[in-house]
C-alpha cells in the first residue's frame, strides 16, 4: 500500500552546508560566527544591500514594471551584459555570435541545465568534478542522469593543487566526458589553477574531446573582475566548444533572486542558433521561464555606464575586505602562537583549514565558530571584531592535536 511506503520513508540528512547554517541560526550564543555558506558579508557581518542594487531597484519600482513572464531564455539585455562581463567586450566569440546564452535559475540552475543539455542533447554520459568540490556539483549532475567521478585536485599534505594528478585523471576519463572546472575562488579549497595549469588542462580537454563546463560563481572575488575571467577567455580563444555557468548572486548580493546564466560556446553562429532553441526546449520543460527581478536589476546596472563603474568599485571593495580578513586571521593566529597562513595562500571567498570533521564540530559546540565538516570556512563571514575569537578557537583546536 502507498501509505505503508510513505510511512516507511526516512528523513533526508541535513544538507552539509545549509544544514549547518540552519544550526547556526538556532545557536543562542552572542559570540557565534557564521563561516558556513559562501555569501559575502559586509564589515557588519550582514549581506549588504549594495548602493547600485538599491538604485536600480528604485528605478525599476518607479517604472512600475509588471510581473509578467520573461521569455523562456530570459532577458536578452541581461544575457548580453553578462556575456560581456565573462568574455570581454572585444571577444571574438561574441562578435561572431558563436555562443548561446540563456538566463538560468542562479548558478545552480545553470549547472543543472548544462548537465541536462550535455546528457540529453549531446549524449554525454560521464561527468567529472574536482576532488574535493562543492557538494551540490555531485548532486546536480547525478540528478541530471550523469555518471560521476572525481579527478584529483587538492593535495591535503602539501596544501597545493595536484596538477599532475589532475591532468592524469582527465586523461584517464572516458573520451567526451563533461569536465567541471571552477574558474576562480575554488569551492571549497580556495586554491585556483595558475595560467600555465589552465593551458595544460585545455590541451587534455582537446586531446580527449572532453566538454569543459566552466563554473564561474565568484567572479571578482579572487584577483579582480577581468583577471578572474581569464580561463573563460583562454577557452574562448582556443576555439573549443564548451559550457559556462555564471552566478550573479555574489557580485550583486542578490542570492535569493536566483540570477545566473548558462552559455554554450560552439563553432558558428548557425550552430549557436540551433543550440539556443534546444536550451529553450529544456528550460520550458524544467521551469518554463526564469525569475525576473534579479536579472532586471543586474541588466540595469550593467547597461548604465555610471552604475556599472560604481558596481565594479563595489566588487573591488568586497574583494579587498576578504583579503584583509585573510591577513587578519594570519596575524591573530601568530598572536596565539599558531600558523594560520593557509588563509594567505588561498584565494577568494573560501579557505580550507585542514581541520577534521571532529575538529569542526568542536569549533561549533565549544566556540560557536561554524564552518562545514570538510574543513571549509567562508572567509567573507569574518569581521574585524570576531577575528581574535576565531583565531583563538582555531589555536585551541590546533594545540589539542
Ligand atoms: C556555498 O558553497 O556555500 C554556496 O555555493 C551556497 C550553497 O548553496 O551551497
């Protein structure tokens, strides 16, 4: 009987990231620190409402925009502006029209859509993601029906990227695998590939006829908006076909608006037009059409010269604040007699502390310092007033080893 099947269901385990953040919300202690989710928090420990976003929203409200459906593929002005941000205004890919971009339900939706496109339209059956990676990469591709494996990425002993292992693993994958590559601010390690590493990865992708899926969720938070997009431009100039997912959540602090894009880069404008119709077909069946508010906000900012300049400045300030927190953690660690210099070696929003799941749990229960079990902390959750407390907690755990 159906009712017996339902009665026998077991509750799903808490999400490794969101679940711990939910635990944090319930913690009554004043000194608690949330380093779980990859949100950018301002110096006051809160998600900012950026001035440019505020201004764009004011203008949109004034225009009394109605809440009609967007086209299946989303807002064209938004997609075009994100393309320029990703590829650069002089990009041959854009000038020749050999890319198809659709708005997506955040970066997550773009990844899922890309996985479905690879599986159902291109007949790709195998996907590979870094070890370690953002847990949802694995869940999303599996849900999209892809078989999954992980390629070597981070060497826990040296604290560096295992480039040789990575290349070897990419060579060993079945030909025409979908290979997920994080463009910058690697989640969860904070260790990115160098330009030379990227060139080698591109060669293997070409050799093995893999389909690279570049995931850019934190553009601007590592080295800068242009610098961080370098790998996208490398692949674009190389003339290979590839996928690109972009999340606008972080740069505009519009997490809940689910604002992102998926781009498929192909060989010609004619191919891109065909791909665009096929993406639309998938979108229609998945969620009909994307949400509009976040895309309208980003579209307005990115297409207004003055607002765009101000926005670029905002992103730069966010990036620099995270860098300052990295330096602060290292400094406070030294005061406590321990080395927390991982914070300086790593990049962007995340850091890999090297703590075990048990140590992460001790940090939560004893000190109210909430990271996730993998040892990842979101550096953007640090603020000046909590640095000493967090460094003290880390020092206590390190000294107990
Ligand atoms: C993260 O890794 O914390 C973010 O990508 C947010 C999420 O949904 O997990």
